C-alpha cells in the first residue's frame, strides 16, 4: 500500500473511495462545526489517528469516517460494532433485577401483617361483642 502525497499531506490510502470519504469528512466538519484544519500538521495528525484507529485497514478507516458523520460526532473514534449472536440476533439486555423471582414489597408487607394480626381473621373469642 503506497502512501499518496497531496499538498504536503501524506495520505495513508490511495483509493478514490478513501479520498472522497476524507473530503466528505472535511466538508462535514466545516458545514456542521465551522471547523477547518488550520494547517498541514493538524490534518496530518488526524490522518495518523485515523490510520491507528483503523489498524491500517482502508475499508475500516472509511467506515470510521462514515460512523462519525452518521453519529454527528466532532471527532473520529473506534468503530462501534454491536455484538451479535451467531444467528445474527442482538443479544438480550440483562434485566436490572435478578433472575431469581423476589416477592414484591406489597406481598412482603401483606405476609408480615397476616403473621402479626392473623390475616384479617377475628381473634379467637374476639368477635367484638
């Protein structure tokens, strides 16, 4: 993989697809945030970071750029790849409660009242007369 140099910049990938993605990134930053790279050094450092984030894989670098634009992020970040089960389904989220069924508070209180006061039954010999 040969690097491509344009106007003092060394691009990590040479394909038209990558160059289009990079221009799209710069246009997005300018239109959305009013940001323009102020010099060769800052743009070169961003290209270096993109190369590191993509592990030197061009297609991954393009997906990182696309992800950042889609998420409306100001910077470039590692790809978010959701973990899927082998059958392609999303994993189920863990419930905030334990898988062991716990009696709810109302049941616990009712059980304590029944224990203390006989479950609402009149006490033996205490029919109220």
